[in-house]
C-alpha cells in the first residue's frame, strides 16, 4: 500500500480554498434572486390577454408595475 500523508499546510490550504468556494457559491445564489414578482391581474379573452405584474427589488426596495398586452 502506498499511503501519502499531507502536510498540515496543505490541509489548511485545502480547507481555506473549499470554504472560499462555498462562500462565493452562496453569495452568487443570494444575488441571483434579488427581485420578487407578484402577479396582480391576469385577463384572458379570445382577442388577447393583459397581465399586470408588481416587481419589488429586495436590495433597495424599489417597486415597479409592469403591464403586458398580448393581442392575438
């Protein structure tokens, strides 16, 4: 059997780099979903549809209303 022991410095470097990778991953997931959307109104008719969405930016609290009119 050929077993190799890692030095304490190598083990510490591996742990630090693993921790940094996990932090970067968690931060990127947190920043991906920084907007909350709520459907306020949806009207469907034979001639088209109207959708009204309210968007709230979770970082700075800005709110906006988006109206989408689709005609067939």
